[in-house]
């Protein structure tokens, strides 16, 4: 039943509140009649803890109105698991990345692999890498395929491209010469072209700073959750610090609770065993975030959604625990904030990229993040440690160049800038776990990263009390 002010007198209003299990003081009732707002009554009942007094109504009606200077579009993603679904996903990936590659000036005039195999001299082709190996003579052998055909490409050991890291399943452009001397035509590679990020200049706009604050891997419910430091961070956002007053958006990029059953014997590491209670506790911490700060919450591999990416938003029973200024994102997601693209990804594929990219490691994750941006795909190599669910659209392709790229997952903290794209591997709010001790990895916890949407400014606020 909806409340209609025109149909309810004072007695009926009291009965309406009582029927919804809410008690209301006479003074609060007077306030509501003064404001004559049925939508306000519905909101009060929805968010009440069972009793409404005058002060509660006054706070509710006087709170600042949140302007939605952001866009959230949630696609209706339906998944199956047939061979055809896998094919569609790879076709989607190829078509999106091929379009980016062929739009570059260096790949103008590119042709299909089938046409290239009948050609002489220099050709330009685009394909998805299906094999990478080294010949016994030290040359690099690459097999690429498009939608109709495949071809072998050879990078001679004395050519520059031989040192490039080529991953299976990435989409590349090749400029080279076709040889018809063997049974099957071969391309001898002169140059490898990737989708890559074009150089961009960060415009220093004449605008008051507007900060996007980024954190990740909160792990509420774990015995190692840094509750005091997390609460200190929320108090800082709510305080009078000039930087805090400029925080307009707060992004939590996954693993916001510790969950249960994520790994064997996890219950021994938990302070809160019930996942729903873990989310309720997180919601309580976030209540103190000012109402004019928009909070975005994304799932990760510890959260109560499917593990395979792309991950959907949290179910309604979890979303309903949070205040109206909290919005929910799928993983991954390109969030548009005041005309800027903020790409948010929990970051499970970083585990794979550390293994695939020389020089990348948990302490210095920048090489892995930049390898993702170069390839314009959040998980360039299919499989590995990153579970993927097939769909007709590959949501991991980075179609729009981000202004800011936010990741998490590995409990490190790293800030970088690649061709004008500012990025961060966001800090965790969990102390070192037994597994991390075994791996000799020391996390970098309790850091809040602030990006100004209108300048190059990046600020880190450190709440680590162990330093």
C-alpha cells in the first residue's frame, strides 16, 4: 500500500505508520503534516529503525540533496556456457579490438588474412594470437587468426619486435612481407601494432577540485579487517579538512567483505560468519559518509555474487542494507563522472599478468596494469586464474579510453600514469594474512587515493597506524 497524503488524516497517518511497524512521536507527525510529502513518508518508513522522532524528521528533510553528476548503465547480461557462447565472446573481442587497431594511421589499408595469403610484398593484417613459440633458430613464431583464416608470422631474431611480449588471445596488427616460398604462405614481421592508449593531455581546467576517492579490499568480517583505521578514514571524509570537503565520490572496488567459503577453513579467520551480517556492518560504517558524497560499491572474488567475470551487482537483499547515497556497480565497469571516464575493475587478472609480464610483481604492479592498457583488454589471455563466463559481448575490452583506471585485488598500493591515463592499484583495509606471510608478501594497507577530476592532482591520505 502506498501512502497518499490527500487520503490520510492525522489518525490515518498514525495507523499507517503502525501498520508498517513504526512508532512516530506527535512532534514528528506535526512536521510531516507540515511538509505534506508522501514520498518523504515512504522513505522514512523504509530507512527507520522502528521509531521516528522530530529530530530524525528534521535531519532527514534538511540533508543536502545529492546531484547525480554520474551515469550508471547496467546492461541486461545473460549468460550460457555453450561452445557457441565462447565463440561469440571471442568474436566480440576480435571485432572491437580490430576496429581500434585498423583506425590507426599506421594500419590504414589493412586486409584480411585470406587476402594477405594471396598477396606479394608488404601487407597489413589484424588477428587474434592463437600460438606463440620460439623456433630452434631463435626466431619467434606467431599464429594469428581473423574471422575467416589464419597465418603464421615469423619475427626474425635480429629484428626489434622479437623482444616484444606476445600473449595468446591478444589482438594485434602485423605489418610485414608475405613469403610464398613454402607450402603455406608466411608473413615476416617488420612491425607489431597494438590497440594501445593514444597519448592524451590532462587538461588543467579552471575548476574547483572535485575528488574521486578510491579504496579496495575492505574485507569486513575478517579478524584482520582494520576497523579502527577504516573508521578513521570515514571520519576524515566527514571532517573539516579542505581536501575532505572536496571528496564527491568514493569508490570501493571489490572484496568489500571477506565472505565465507572462499578458501578452505576460512571460518577460522572470520570475526563475522554470516556474509549478510558482514554487509550490514559495512553499511553501518558507510552511514557516516556525508550524504552528498556518492559511494560506489563493486563486487570482487570474496563477495556474494558469482565468481566468474563479468560479475553482476549485488542482489537486492544486500543493496537494501545501504543508504540512498550508495550505488552498486558490476565488475568491471566504465563509470562516467562529470564527463570523465573512470574505469573500475576489481583486478583478478592481475595475478595472471604478474606471471606473464617480465618485471611485474605484487610490489610494483605498474608494468602489469600498463600491459593491460596497451592491449586494451582487462584480461588479455583467456583462462588462467581469472574465471570468465561466456557472453555475446566481451565486457573486458577497454573500448573508451579512461581518464582514470582503478584496480584492487592484490592488496598493494601503486599509482602511475600511462600516456595521460592516471591509474591506481587501490589499497586494502586488511592486515597481512597467513597466506600472505607464507608468500612473503607485505600488503600496503589503509591508504585513501584521491584523484581530482579537473587536474593532474593525485593525493594519498595514509591511515596506517602501524607506521
